[in-house]
C-alpha cells in the first residue's frame, strides 16, 4: 500500500534538502504518469466519434458535436467529487484508485463501437464514462502542489499538468495507428468496414479503448507501491463553498477557464471542426500537433508565472489568443471563398500554444494569491507563520479545486457552441466572435487584479 507521511515542511530548507525533495519528485513523476493516462482516456472518444458515421453508425453532425462535448461536461462534474475526496483518502492512495477507474471507459468504448446498431443513448452513456478521466486534474494537481515549496509550485504543477495534458496529443497520435491494425488479434473482435466515397478498408475501432488497459493496470500498481500520503487536509464541500464566495476565486476561475477551456474544447472539437469546414483536406496527420504544443508549453507558463509574474504572463497569452482567433475567422470559408485550410491549421496551432502557456501561468495564481492574502491578514488575526501557511494552503487548494471544476466546463461549452452556431447560423463565425470577446474580458481582469502596479494582489 501507499506510504503515509506524518510530517511535511517543504518551506523548511533543511527538511526540503535532506528529505523532502526526492519524495516530492517521486510523487510528481507518479502523478504525471497517472494524469497522462487520464487525459488519454478523456480525449480518446473524440477520435472514435469522428469515425462512427464512416463505419455505419447513423448520427448527425449535431449529435457528433454533442458526443464529443459530453466527456468534458462529465469530467467537470467528476472534479467536484475528486477535488475533496483525495484529501480524505490520501493523495497517493487516490492516485492509484482513480487510475483503476479508467478501466470502465476503456472496456466500455471497446465494446460499444463493435455494434453499429448501438442506440444513441448508450453512446451518450459511454461518452459520459470517458469523463471519468477528466476528474483527475482537480485531485492530482492539488496533491502535487502540497509537496513543493511556494517558489517551485508553478514549475511543478506546470510539469504535472503539461506532461499529463500531453495525453490528449498522444491519444490523437496513437489511436489512428492502433485502429488501423489488428493490434490484439481475435481477442479484440472482428474489424469494422470504414467507407467514405471510394475509400473502403477495415478498421478496429475497439482498439481505441483496449489500447489503454495494460498501462492503466501498470501505473495503478506503481502508485499503490511507491506513492506517498501526506497528512490529510480533509477538504469538505464547505471549504469549496466558502471559496466560491471569495471574488478572487472567480477571477482565477475565469482566467483559467479561458486558457484550459480553449485547450480542452479545441482538442475535443478540432477533428470534427476541420472535417466539417474543409472536407477535402485530411487533418488526421496534424490532429496531435496542437494538443502537444499546449501540453509541452504549459510548464513554460508555470515558469513564467514564477519568474515574470502570473498576471503579466496571463495577459500576454490572452493577447495571442485574440490574434489567433482573428486569424481563424479570416481563414473560414464563406459564400465568396473556400477559405484557407493552411491558415486555419496554423492559427489553431497558435491558439493551442497560447492556451498551453496560459494554462500554466493562470493555474499557479490560485495558491499564490491566497497565500499572499493569508500573509497580509496574519497580523490582524494574530497567527503564527505555521498557522498562516496552513490557512493559505487550505484556501489555495480549495480555490484550485473550484478553478479546475469550472475550467473543465469550458471543454463542454466550446464544442456545444460550435454545434449550436452551425445549426442556427450555418457558420462557425458567431462562435469564434463570442470566444474573442471572452478573451478580451479575461485580459482586462488579469490586468486589473494581478498585473497593474496598483493591484493589491499583484503576483
């Protein structure tokens, strides 16, 4: 079973160098592996859905966008539970248990895609099960942040989330390869016949789920054996509710939602979006690039937050998101033009890159803002340094949980907005204009609260 630790003082330099640092690094590595698998499972469904009509499933474009929007929605709802449950079971124990739960969607997807008569409600249920992989961030990142001193939290969480988020890119890279060959032979079942125009060939869509079963079992065992449980915080819904009444929680939520929601929503919707806008261009070879850029750049965002300042870094990222969105709008086909696939592809990659850096910069704001706030209130409360640190940590961790939950809803809103925009206006332009206005609002909030010279919580 996991190893229990009763004393943990990362801000104590002697303790950190003598004992804390190697333990923190081990748990960071395990959390990265587990979170990576969670994102593999969370996003695999988008790669399956784009192929369902070609193998015989009778579903509309609107239903496809609904199917890819459900995992982010259920992932956000799962985060409500995950954000406090880990603090009662122990972070290391929860790493192992939550990873084992990924077997449910892995087996579920592998089963339902083999029968083209599967009713749409059952497809929705399996889509919701894939959201199990979305709950992990709120627990894994909060737990990881406790292992590191304040000066290293941004980079640690950036590495954890960045390499974890790389699971989206890996899923979009590996799944097209895995479904093209009989990877598991007769054990996985018979192939489906993929047909589009004159192209006809066998595929094994079930491999999209079965591919992850062995890695899930392996990482679960490693977490059970080598992960650590820190002294339990025992966060409750009351802690979450209290932080929801704090205005800075909502400011951080909006900033993180704009970046993380863009990464998650665009990753889920991009395969369908590209195929709908540019049916003559096969975007499959490029699907993994954007999520990979976002994932790999997230640690850099955490580093920028630590070194340059979270507020300034976030504003810069939102400026690039605005430029990228304008570029995407310029690339879209209309009545007079077929649009530009290559400009569309390039601008989407720019969106992913800015969102990835913004993820790291925005997420590290929560623990820093509330630790700074606790420090400024310490004298009036008559608290010791240890009491102040504990209160700031608890508030920051609860705020991170709330931010993580709300941000995941962005992954649901973006595909749904695309689907609604296409259905009502016959175009994706209104959706992108809405996103553009939201990015401008977030930039203004970051400047006013965390970047300008007179901001009380400038960080």
